[in-house]
C-alpha cells in the first residue's frame, strides 16, 4: 500500500469515527518554506512557540524527499510532508515547545484522547520519558497571524513576554492550566528509526482552548537515558508530527462485564506493560466522574499448575487495582479477584483460544 493511500484511508477512518479537534495537526498549512532553522513560530498556521526557544519546521517545498534530511539526523514525516523538531533537554535548562489551538473548547467532564508521534534525532546524546501536554485557557507566548508578543511591547499577552528559553513552569503562569504527564510505566522514547506514539487520556474542565507539548521539568528533575557513549553537549532533540485530540464517548453500563482489550502483562508476571495505560486511564476518568464502585477479575489459561495460575491472576487483578488507586481512585471503591483458569470463555485447545482466556475483566457496581 502506498503511503499516500494509507494517509487517505487513515484520514477517512478518523473522520468516520471521531473528530480531531487540533487545527493543522500535521503542519501542512504554513506561510513560507523553511530556508533556515527556527521557522516554526509565526510560520506554521495555528501553531506557535510559547517561550523564546526556536522550534524548527522541516518541510521541503521542492523535492519533498529533502524533508527527511536535517542537521540532527533524518526522518520521514509520519503524515503528509512536514514535521517539527524541538529540544526537550539541553544545557542550562534550555527548552523548545510547540503550542497548538483547538477548533473548540473542550467540554467539561468529557474524556479525550491526546495522541502524537515523536522520533529521537540520531545525534541526540540522551532520550527522555517526560513528554507532557499543558492545556491553557489562553495562548501563552507568541501568537500567529500577528506580531510576536515576545518582541512587541503592545502585545495582548505581554504578561508572557518574559518567558525565557528555559523550561516552562506551569505553576508560574497564573492562568487556568492542566499538565498531563504519565511517565511511570513508559520506557524512554529512544527510537531513532520509527515514530513512537505518545498517548494520554484526559478529563476536561471546560476552559481548554490551547495546548503546549514538551518537557516541563528542569534538567535535574528530568528522567534521562544516555544514548551516546561520548558527547560534547548533552541534549535531547525530538521530531514530532500528527497531533490529535479526540472526544471519547464512555459507554460503560453498571452490572455489565467488560474485558480490557489492551491491558497487558509481561509473560508469567503481573507487571503492567505500557500499552495498558490508555485503557486504564479511560476507566479511571469514568469512575472519577461518578460514585460507582468497580470489581476487577483476573483470569489465566490452563497452562501450568492450578495454584500458580490462581495466584498469578490475583496479582494481575491487584496490579490493575493498584494502578487505579495510584491514579486517585479511593481504595474503598475497588475490589479484585483472581480466578486462575477456572472460568475460561473458550476451550484451551489452541494458542489463539488460550490468549483469549488470559484476560482481565471489570464490572461497575452501584
């Protein structure tokens, strides 16, 4: 399948299932072809840089293959013909960000999926796991389609004109904002070849009109992993593309048994894998908005000793419960049970069937 056809199919699917609220999500709408570094701000429509950091815009307007080559490495755009590049860790707490605009404010108490793709530049000396999203009720830093308030003393948002090149501290903004970050389960984002998906689940308050993506922690608070054995200047540089924020319609009913689709564990262990986070966050946010209780049920296939399977299933149900409690759910509202292989949904005669029996279920109870 050609990349263009894949893009059309993906776009058609997204339009049919949900609406992406991000304006210009893949940076295809811009003013001028970039002929130098740092041409993201006031050039990519509906996007800006909230501080004095100079985020880069990569888009070749002649031979589009030239977009792949840049001063920190090379990468093919995830969608379309453009992507951005920014420093998320560097000396003296230097940071770069991208700030986007939503087509409409998020709806209060509704749950949204936030998703974007990043790739570590080959020359980066470190990778990090502290990618985050900051929602605000107004634009911070420079605006688009107008003079930058960073160099205009009459700018309407002049109160943000003093944002330095260093990391942005949300607590210092003194406006409505929410910082979304999950770095407990995720690995370091260190793939320099493929695009890595970053996903968050978020329950809106109702003021959210703008959002900023990047690392909002100081160097000493940032979790780093060394990728180069020798380096002159420690830094982390990521390419970023295909940003989406979409409404999730919760359809959970009480006293109905649900099976988690992507709550996964290491083989024969009770350690939750990264893929589990989105679905568990969705359930937590649903529970956060009501007074329901929840029961978690762990199951295994019939391979192995019965006692071992029973203990393993209980540990996995407990791991799911602990994640919800750690997220903020009251411990009194949750119970967990392990049934081992005693309740299969299909026979255990094939690997496909055994995979179906290895599951975690839940039920909401009034």
